[in-house]
């Protein structure tokens, strides 16, 4: 029974990911205002009701990409060596999903598409909700690594610093007229901020 539940969960996660990715790709191609939920579910081959089981809107489907990447990072953080400095461990984990999903490219089309999607009216509230969820996910993983109570303010502060740096760097990369690789920008930004946090260990 446990194996059946695990397989079901994997299938649901895969479908959630497919819906989210498809929404992002369609929004980049057509502009978010020109994408309907009907277009998304037709592309994926599911019903509108199925889409509603995962997301309340196309904007939430796009914002979910950030949340799922942070979940991947949180899982990686749990596996990192205990003696690795906290900030180094957190930021290295945050780079993992971008490497895994090939998100470190430099195509100008990807940049302009991202900017167009993020600038669409109505996206900001979904982005804000996603950011809050992502911060809670990462803070929980940091608390577990440090062995502190979830009410301790430190994990939340570290998570907020790391994710704010991540998002601001992504925005700078997307807005840049020089389409360079994303990963070196993220690494440099994390390193500039991390001197103080690296004195904290698990």
C-alpha cells in the first residue's frame, strides 16, 4: 500500500510540473494575456477540473515553478554534509534545481519571455504567494539542519535573505541587455552576501 501511495504521489507531482511548465512555455510564446486555461489543459491532455485540482489560476501555475525549485533545494539541503557552513550549504542547494532544469542558459528569448510574463498585470499577487510558500519551505529545511525550533527567527531570516538574493538576481538577469549565463550571477550574488552567515554551522 505504501508503494502504491508513493507511485500516486509521483504521478501527481509529475502532472503538476507538466501543467506549470506548459503554462510558462505558452505564456512566453503568446503572452500571458493570450493564454487561457483551456489552452493549457488541451496541450497537456487533461480536463479543466484537473487543472483546478492543482492551481487556482494560470498565474499560480507559473509562480509554482519557484516553489517547486525551492522544494528541490530543500531536499538537497537535507543531504548536505553537517559540517558545511550554513550559507554555503543553503546557496549550493538553491543552485541545484536550476542546474537540473537547464535554467542557466543565456538565450535572449528566455530573458525577454521571462520579463514579459513577470510584467503581466495580475502576476504580482501570485508571485508574492509563491514567495511566501517558498520561504516557509526553505526555512523549515534550515531549521531541521540547525536543530532549532520552527519558531526560531534565524531559519526564516536566512531563508528570506537567500531567496531575496535569488529572485533579485533572476530579475536582473532577465532585464539585462547582455544575455550572459545565469549561474555565475547567482554564485557571485550569494558570495557577496554570505560572509556573515557562513560563521553559522549545523
